[in-house]
């Protein structure tokens, strides 16, 4: 799992059937100090997060497994909302 911040939303008039009912959000990856650590990307949201939320996300093979169907064309999925970070 990785740390990120939701910085925007994506509007799609057509989506894959496995993504119906899920929001697509723009996520800025963060390091442990909550500073930007890479380029923003689009992730499927399975936990009802929103703009401004700090989130946990997974990528690669783990991302489709996080979807309700367990399958879908995604490279990243938001799987948790962060309450706080202690370093």
C-alpha cells in the first residue's frame, strides 16, 4: 500500500462494466512526510473518498482485486482513508 492525496475527479460517460458504481479519482502520490512523490494518476475508489482526503492505494496486480467484482481494467485502486500519519 502507498500513501496519496485525492486532488481531483474524473468524469466518464462510459466505463467498463466492472467499474460501474465506482468513482475515478486523481491521486497525487505522497511520501511519509506527505510531500509529493511522483506524478498524479487516476485510481478507482472503493472506499468513498473524495477531494482533499489522504488515502492508501494499491497498484499493479493488487488493484483489480480490490474492486467489488475482483476484476477490472485498473492499474490503481484506493483502498483506505488515512486518519493520521505518525512518523
